[in-house]
């Protein structure tokens, strides 16, 4: 199917989408150009840039010909052995070999790079080879994630560009969509992985047997990025073939992941159980295991125009910048305890993040993180696979990853700052000096020794060298306008015109749980945003090869832990004393600061800053808790004029009551009280009512399913611990089992709060009617009612004054 064919209505829709994207880009550029700037230094001449572009081209052909002449049709080139890597033939590397399917991966992954280089003859030859030689009916277990981004994405991009060349370069007239049919076949071979109770796909699948392979019987876990990096390719596949199943499954996986976020922090973990939805690893950051999930949220909005993905991206992005970002560094935290760091190192995959920040319009932190990474690269020659918070090597490998060069490219496109050309030049020359071998480019086994590894991943050709070539190319140097395409996480090109090919069998617009704040983004607020001014304070951020001492590092309120003796000593030195308030068992303290008690004037200043941060932190925590807090409200009189709300906690598995939504009904106590049997004794009485069940004996979600089964309008789960209260204990969100089948609101009440509700029930002769709603909406409702009463009183009194 041609990507250019569309109805007038769909074309108009597509034009509107592209126009909105262009307007956003104009606003971003205006934000940058409207600030006071100084000209960048070290401008690169057109001649030097052209020479680097041609050197990047030569690098590509050095690696490409080495693969074609010594490895094809193998999946990868082994550059030290100068031979191909075949699954089941070459000695196994364990899980690393899940990327291999004996389907000529490097060639498929590289096809669109040939078009960008303008080599139509070799592209046509390579397409014919793929059509002739590549097949997928193999009894091989492969990674769903890697096969999708490298093979499905590579085939789709090559198909799109083949049709583009037919129209614009008068070539390849023999091509009849064979690559698209191959991508459809491969897509169908990946689909069995999506047959899980959550809709989140398995990490691996057998190309011939699906999930029936005995080795996959115990398959349970996948990473967030693995499950969340499917939609771009599968949506394009559905829209180009007219087969909706791929896009439907990918949307369902993204929806399931979104529901598993921590409702308090809006963060995601990195590894989960595909059947239960339980988190296996709760580390949350932007690197390995989660990186491209964020990327595909934002790019799904750009490519498909579905604004729920923009809203979700913004929620996650705000959480990352609040909890994970620490100056230019990005340090993993625990999703359920976001103020606690979970690692003391960063991995190199986070280098994609500045590029994504550029695309989303947040330039200043992108410049800062990129500058930090550049200094790490200068310090160690390459960015090591992982490095510590004092920038020492944690894992020394460097497989010639593209992420840092990708971010360099996007920063240059956004700013025009020649600094990024100089960074790209440094990266290119480093590859030439330390990674080039006679048979391609070899991964670096240890950046400390420079020892090579017999490995050249397909992304070296499909991404690393591609982004270098694009960085040193002017738009007029390219056969296509890359601004009309979205780059996938493997740097494959999907055209924005795909949005015109709407999939009418799938409903994109949903009444999601987002509000207008989730769609609001602003230009960076710095008064002088030019990158040089942002980089300058970070110029000596990494002070050398020796670990930095922490003696001079100020303790921030965010990192403070009252159980840490060093932290207590540090705040004491800053002139801060802590006094217990109320019952010591509640752990509440009040902080006092005095310059006179500080160890030095400098420590006193640090103490003042600590106190200010603590106030802001307390304020933000209160706002966040209020935003998540639910309310169970009841009228204090028969006329329902005055209402009181008791606090309740949300659940991960039930629909959220958004805005002014609420559920109202009479309270009914479950019989038996814990609602863990197959059927309630008072099922008829519970129909249409707000059911109350006690915590214990079975899971929260099982109680909810039983309440829903008998027709209850909502469920309140009350705590079984006497004396528990939301005033003294943190409110939490009840977790489920990953199944999305509870359709009624479910909230949790501690014992003290439910005790108040129970006392009112016992006093009333009639059933007690309650409303279940958001606490913040209850407060707005009461405020609006009070304002109306005041206005009524004013109108009533006004004639008397006139008399």
C-alpha cells in the first residue's frame, strides 16, 4: 500500500497534525532565538564539515563491505574473526544471542541508511537479497523487543523508502511491496507473545512455535522498555497493511503498563511479571530496562496524534525531573520510595535522554546532561557501559552505542551550536582511532585497556554511523527531508503521513484520567538559554580521574534520612536542631535553625538552604498526597446541606474518579464481612449500593471482583488494624494482579476514619448515603457551594441597604 494514498478528509487531518508539529517547532525555535545570545566559539567551516561527512560515509562502507563480504547472510559480523555470527553455529553468548534469528539482521537493519547515503544502486541490490534470502520459519527463540525494533522496523522503513524512490527517483519499478509482506509475516510470528493475562507481551517468542516452545513455559518476566517499545512499528504495520491486530495489541500493552505506574510518584519500575503485573524490580530511572518506553510515549503522540500519549509522557517526565534528575546526573530511585536512591551508578543508555528532551522542548537540562556525558567520554575515551556518581568506571565495556551521538545530533539541530559538531568530530575520530579494525569496527571490551571484543552490533551501521553522517550533513545533502519522519529507537524512519492512514477499527480517543495540566508544557524559562551559557558552569563538573570526595557536598533535604547518623551529624553542623512533637512513636519532629549553633558561617548558610528546601518538600508532598487522596463524604443533616469528608486511599486496579465524577449510594456491610467467599449472603441488598468489606483473608482485587459481581456501585475496604489512621500513617494505593477487569471504584479507609463513618451509620435510623470522590474535588465542591451561599446572602441583603 502506498503511504501517499488517502482521502481528502484524512489528508486534511494529516495536514492539521503536521501543522501543529511545525507550530510547536516554531515556538521552540522562538524560545531559543528570542533570548540574549552570544555567538558560539570554534565554528566549523563548511569544508571541514563536508570532509567529516565523507569520512562518516567511508566509515559506513568500511563496516558494510566487511559484513557483506565476510559475514552475510549471518545476523552479525564478528570483526576480529572476520566471519559471520550464526545462531546455533557460533558459540553461544547466552541471553545476548536472543537478538539473533538467522534472518540477516545487520543487512535488514541497515537498508534505510543506504538511502540516506544516496546509494540507490546498493539499496536496490540489498532489497533483492533480503527478498531472496531472508525467511522467518525457524525453530529459534528471539527477543520480541529486538526483533521488532531491528527487523520489523528495518523492513517497514525500507518498504516506505522503496516506494518513495519509485515516485521521486524513477527507480525500483519492479518492487511490489514484498518487504511489507515480510514485515507482516514477522509481526504475526511475534503476536503469540502478547497472549498474557495483562496484555503485556512476553520478552521472548519462538519464531515457529510461538509460546509453545518448552523452554518458554516458565516465561514470566519482561522489562518496561521491552514491552513499551512496540507501538511505532506495530501501528505503522497495521496502517500500511490495513490489518488492525498489531496496533490493537501494542496499544493494549501501553495501556496496561500505564496502569502499573506508582500512583504516588508516577514512576515506573524496570522489570515486571507479564501475568500478574507485579513489579519484580522497582528501580526507576531513564537508562537500561526503561529508556525507550519514555521515547515511544512521546513519539507515539508525534506519529499517531493520540494526545493521551503526550499526557502520559508529561506525567512521567515531570516525575523523572523531580525524583531522578539531580543536576546534570540521572540517578535511579525506587518507584515506591522516590526519595531513596537505588543505585550509585549510571548506565550509558541514559545518553538518549538529552535527545528526547530536545524533541519535547526542554533544552536546558538536555544541554546540562549532555555536557556531563561529554566530560565522561573525554575522561575515559569512550562512555563506559556504566559509571559511578563520581564518574569512575563501573562496567568498562563500550559496544559502540549510538545514544550519545544521537543526542548530539538533536542538540545541534535544535541550537545550531557548532560545539556539537566538535563533539561529533571527537566521537568520530575516537571510533576511527580505537575501534576500527581491518574487518569493520570492534566493540571495546574494557575502555581502560582498549581491548577489543569480537562483536559489531547491527546498530553500529543502523544508528551510530547514521547519526554521525546526519550530524555533518546539510538538509540539501539528503535525498529525503528527515523532518517529515519520526526516528524509531533503532533510527528507522517512519513518515508523519502514517497518521493519515487512520485505523478506523481502533478507538484512540478515550476518557482517560488526564487533566489539562498533563498537556501543558512551556518553553525553558532561563533568561539566557544559549547552550554555551548553560555549559559554562559545568565546565569543571568532572574534576579529573580521581574520585571526588563528598566532604564539600551539601546534604539536601531530598536526600536526608533521619535514621542516618551521618545525616544527623551534618544537619547539627549546619545549626539545625530537631525536637520531637507529640507521641514519639509517630516520628514527628520540628526543625529549628540558628546561625549561632552552626559549625561555621558557610555551614550556617547551608543550613538555611536546607530549611528552605525542607519547606518546599513538605509543601510538594502535601500537594501530591492531596491530588491522590480519595474521599468518602456524607451529609450531616437530612437535607444534605452540610457534608463531611473522610480521607481514603486509591487503588491501582480500579477506574479513577476524575474531575467532578463521583459514585453515590447507601452503605451496606458485606456478609461475611471480609467478602472472600464466592458469593455474599446479602448479595441482593448490596446491589447498587456502596459495599464495605474488611481487609484480610484475600486480596483487595478479589474483594473488588466479588463486589462487582453482586452489582455494588463501589467498594470501601476498611483496615483490620485497630487504631490505624491516615493522620499518622502514609496513605497507599491498593495493588492488583495485573488484570484490567474491575470497573467499579475501590477505595481504602484506615480504622480511625472508618470508625467515624461506622458511628454515624449506627446513629442513623435510615441507611447512610455516601459519596466516593477525589478529596481535592470535594474541597472544590464545598468551596463553590460556600461562594454561592455568600452571593445569595449578598443579593438578599442588598434591597435592605437600598431602602
